[in-house]
């Protein structure tokens, strides 16, 4: 970090080695999969914007045997629908103690913390983040959280941060090029 403002982490051999054992990637929703703003329409219904490129990245890592989970303190039908569209089976909503929720998730998936990455953006994520092998955040995360992370994405939450982590995990497996060329 420079002057309290997060800066992206360069992807080098050390970071690729650190990312290599990850078998489960856990993502916060607000501020990570979305830009963190909470929208409501006239009827009071919640509206969120998800970045489609992030969704493509999530599908890619699942294709290459990384389990994906979402963990959020809020409860939203919209989030449930989006996770279902992406094929994400592990969704934990309405859990304010994310450390305890992550422990339950690890037990349910059979993946150890030393094989887990977590991407969060704010202090509420720290109880979960501090226990995992690869701590990650979007570029616009809370400055203190960013200072604790192994990987600060090049993009903000809801604007490509999730995709950045997905591409890191693919690169660590030597699958990034294969995935990118699989569309042609």
C-alpha cells in the first residue's frame, strides 16, 4: 500500500506458488461481487449489479476443479438467484459472524483452510479472511483489510476484482491460456 490507498499486487512466481494449493474460493457479495452500493426501487425491492466478466471467471475456476462459495452477512433473493445462475452451490447468507460461517463451510466442503482463498472488502470479512491461506480483496477495499491481504486485485469490487482472482487461480494451475483459447 502507498499512503493508505491500496495498490494492486503484482502477479509474480511467489504469488502463483501461494495460489497453487487453493481448492476453494470464497467470495463476499457486497463490495466484492457487487460495487457495494445498496439500491432499492420504489417498491423497496433490492437491486444489485453483478459484473458478467466476474461470472465467466467463476465458471472457469469451477471448470478447473476449484469449488466456489459466497458468504454474506445480508440475505437476498437476488443473490440466491445469481449464485444459482452461475452454478454456485455453496451460498451462506445472513451470517454476521463470518469466521464461524467459514468454519462450517470448510467442514461441509471438506476443504481445509490451507487450501482456501477468501476475497472480502471490509472489516466484517476479517474473521473469515484471517484463517485462510490466500487473503484477497478488491482494489477499493478498506485500506486496513488491503494491508492484510496477499492479493489486492487490479479492479474494484463489482468491476472485475473477482475475475482478477479467478485468473490468478487459473494461472497458478497453468490453465489461463487454455481457458482463454477455449472460446475460439
